C-alpha cells in the first residue's frame, strides 16, 4: 500500500513512528551497525559529455546530517520523505515476498560540490 491509501489516523501513526525513530532509521540506512559500520562515504560521478570525473569523500556524520535532517512527510504519490531520503514500497517483483519491503532512495551526487 501507499501511505496515502491509509486512513488519516494510520498516516499520523506512521508519521509519528518515523519522527520518533528518525535518527535510528537514518543511521541504519546510511551507516549500518556493528564493527563494519561505515565511517566515510565515497561518491564518484563520471560525466560522459565532458569526460570529467568529480568525487567527494565525506565523513559519515556529515552524510547523515545532509540526508537525514529535515521534515518527515508523505509525498503526493504516497511515499515518505525523511529529510532527503525517499521511502517507497518496493513492489514490482511479480508477487514475491520482496515486493512487500521498503526501499530507501538517496541521490549521492548531492554530496559533490
């Protein structure tokens, strides 16, 4: 289901869940947990038209702040936004169980100045 298919009360419950757990959710998505959790994010952008490579190596805390800070809302298409992270239902898996999962989308090129 899309978020806008829930009742208003259910939408408020979902929004409150994301608001209450925003830091933990963003950390789990971008950094991970345990001894293998990320401390840096490397983004490389190869521009074909001008044969140029741009890159950024950022500490994970800067990345967490960039993508995770901000308003939590429901988009007009029924997804959630947590700062600059879009949360969507996965779907499109021909009825497999994975179609019931969530996917979290970012645009890593935002880190390149």
